[in-house]
C-alpha cells in the first residue's frame, strides 16, 4: 500500500470521485484527439492525485504528462501517447490538481494571459516544467518531467564532436528544432562540459529554469524570467555588465533579444540560444526576418561574424519503440558560410552542408541514414522526418 499522509489521502479520496451527473459530460472527440490508440494503457486505478500521477509517470520514464478536461491521464513515453481510459478528469478536478501549484500573483497572470510557463519541485519525486493554458474554456496543462542529473552528450546519443564547439572563446551556438526535440537537454549537456572543464563565469537566462547546475570548475548564475527579471532583453543587457564568459539565453523571442545576443557574440562572449525552426538554413532566415528591411544588412553582417554553428535536431522513435534517437543537422560557420550569410545567399547554404563534412557539417538526411544503418530507427521513420527525400535515398544507397 502507498504511504499517504492524511492530507494527501484526503486529496486522493476527494479527487478520485467520478464526475457528478451535473458536471461536464465527457466529449468523445476530445478524448480521441488527445489520445490515439494507446501503446500501453495506464492502469485505470491511478488515483487523481497530482503526486501519484507524477510519481507514476516518472517511474515509467515518461517525458510528459498531459492534463485535459474530460480525458484520461495522458503520458508521452518514447514520443508516443499512452492514456488511461478510466477514470476521466473533469474540468474542476483539473483546476483542483493544478492551481495549488501557483501563487495568487501567478494565478492572476495565468488568467490575464491565458497561458503560463513555470517550473516546480515535488519533494521525493522530482522537478517539472509546466505550461498551464486554456482550451475549450477549460484549464489544461502539459507537464515535462526534468531529469534529476545534468545529461551528457553520450547519454543523449549526441556526437562527442559537439563538445568541441564550446572550446571556442566567443561566438553564437544556436540549437534549433520543433518543440520537444531536446534542445534544452542538448544545451544542458554542453553547459555540463563547460562546468567540468573551465573556470568560467556562466550566466543563464531561462523561462523557466529547467536544469540546476551545481558549481564545479565554473561559477553559475541562473536567472529565471518572471522571478529574477522581467524579460530576456532586459536580463541580457544587465548581465553583459557582469563580465560573464558564457551566456545561455533560453530562447531568442524578439528582435531586441536577437540583436543583443549577436552583439554579445561579437564582443568576447560565448553565447548559446535556441530557435524553433526545422533546419539550420531556416534558423538564419528566421533571425534576419525578425528585423525590418533597413536593418537586415547590419544583422547579416553581425550574424556572419558572430555565428559559430547551428545545430538543428529532431527526436526519432527507436526501432523497438523504447526511447528516441536524435537526428542532427550541423551547419558550421566556415568562411564560405559566413560569405553566403553576409551576401544574403541563404539558398546556397544547403549545398555547403553537403560539401562541408571535413569542417564537421552534417545534413539531416545523412544523420537519419546513419541511424537507419545502425539499426536504431526504421526507414519509415527516417522518411517521415527527412527534409530532402532525394538526399536521404542517396545516403541510404
């Protein structure tokens, strides 16, 4: 029997009740949309207690837990959805589970913005990142389970060659990819190498903080947006006066942050940041397109001088359905790449990816083909995630 304290037992007993007849009716379309055919359904007896659900998910090595009104408990494991068919969570139970995580001030912000990101800790279970939001007028959440330890490149199945990028004293390393592609974990692994090897002053700006770095060789300061600073741009301007060696900016969300990041990369700082793009070439376009036409020549000049590399990544389901493997596209800013960025000839960057293997460049299709040849992923999975089908077939043959 689980060891409950009286308060938790009371919470479980109250929230484990079925929805009353007067409560919200289950919407089959919502359940179907949130949960495709389950791979391995959660047991129906999972109690409606936040701690019980999170502990169960962590023990099952789930990456995420989804809370959606009129749907069962939903987990994401190895990139695939699993759910409990019964019991469902009604709208009030979702609120009862999640709102106690927020202070009164944060609740007001959630109601004003209709979406709120934060991290939290459950004693004896772990650390979590959450996005609370509204859908169909009801509160919902996506909760990411954060590993207790800083990952390594090896544990993430990433090439050791990525570690060479952070041996540089200045410049910008961009990690790109869709949501859930492991960008933050890759950054954390690179920061772990810095921490173990170099006596640096490292400052991170995150929303929220996901990995806590205990000082080893480096001294870490970690700034959380909404708690330690109001926004990325103002936090970044402030830390440039604090003489950091390495700066991590969780995401370049606006032109002011992008411009400040580029300036920092030019003036003696090693900077890591992320963008939401599918490939390396799109990252260059995304940065430039954030600015009006009159500023784009200057931004291209700064980017051509400051960029070290763009790492675009996807997570591909493993052959056995257990876990995922990263497929990478790596664009290294050699002389030819810098010239193309400066001249605005971004359409030629893809050809440099295929020509620059000696400089450490990798095309996404090359990475996918290598995973297929190693038996890590299927050809079908590679086809689904490739960006240039002809290139994939060439590497596979």
